[in-house]
C-alpha cells in the first residue's frame, strides 16, 4: 500500500497541481505524505524541510538535472533547507530555461507557421510548450515531443545544467537525503547506478512504462547502502501511482528529519 508519494511536480515547474490543491489530491489518493520535487526550483511557500498541510506531511524536495559527461541524470533532494548557493544555482538555471524556452518556441512557430499561447518564464518546461503546440496542431502532446521538441528533434535545445559533482554537493549541503531519480529511464542504467556510490538514495518504486530489472536495482541498493525512495513523478493531480509503503516511508522520514 502506497502511503508516501515522494516525486510530485506542481505549477512551480511543469506540473498542473497547485500547492494549495495538494492536500486534497493526496487525500483522494489515500497517501499520508508527499514530496514536492519541482524541477530546478525550491518552493518558497514551504517554510521548512518537512511541514504539514491539512493533515498531509509535505516534504520540501527538488529535482535537479546534472551532467555526468556521459549522460544527464536527475537527482532528487529531500528535506530542503535552501542554501544561498542552491538558490543562486536555481536562479541561473531558470534564466537559462527562459532563454531555452524562447528558442524552442521560436523554432516551433517558425517551422509550423503557428503562434503558441505560451511565453518564456521561470519554471517553463517542454511539457508546457508541447501542450501549447498540441492546441494548434494535429500532433497531440506526445507527437510534439516525438517530432518537434524531443531529444534530437529539429526544435530541441539543450539546457545548461551543473555537472554531477556540483549538483550533488549543492543538494547535499541543503537536503537531508540526496538520491538518483528513475534509474531505468537513462540510456545507460549501469553507469547511472554506479553514480549512486556518491549518493544516499535511489528511486526504487516508479511507474515505468516497461518491465525493469528490480534485482539489478536491489543489488545496487545493497552494494551502496542506499535508502530506497519512490514516487509517481506526477505532473497532474493523480498521486500515489507509485511510492513507499509505511516501513519504507519511515526510513526516509528518519533520514530527513
């Protein structure tokens, strides 16, 4: 039974769920705890690493993309107490997000001869652009990714992200627990799991769209003495699709409080 969903996005980044609506969404899903892990942004409305809203435990988290030189990974920080260095890096990333967003929007508009109802801003992500493009084309949201803005597509523009070491250090100084997100979503899962040697945790439970090798993941957890985490990676209001049971959540909670 999922009692904690530790991977949720809000309107602070590319989710559609507001922070005010979070407790009701958690109640609908029957989960007791939620981690807000918006992309490359801290959540100023959360006044502590772990707080309570309408009976729901809310963990202040963050999802930070980093570059290993081989591939890009997503790190999850839990129990955020923002440092000046982390806030400054997030601000730099958001400036780059705006610039990158403008470049992608311009490319899509020029290529298709359309006007998109989205503007560059902090927190802008490709899902926002995909939804706007789907409104004025026949592609559909996934089709926009597949044909226009996905990796290696004609309107794709890479983001400028910190390297693995800097990203890990920034999170380690600000968070109670730092882990690797969704290890089976990367081109080289083994290389991603090897990076766990320098981390505290790994996302063990995640709603992949294919079968994954749980034995290999559990071996990495044992080898690196990792705390297993999990979550739905929700970008809408449906929570609890994946996450932690009571015992697993208690272990995470103890690590971040």
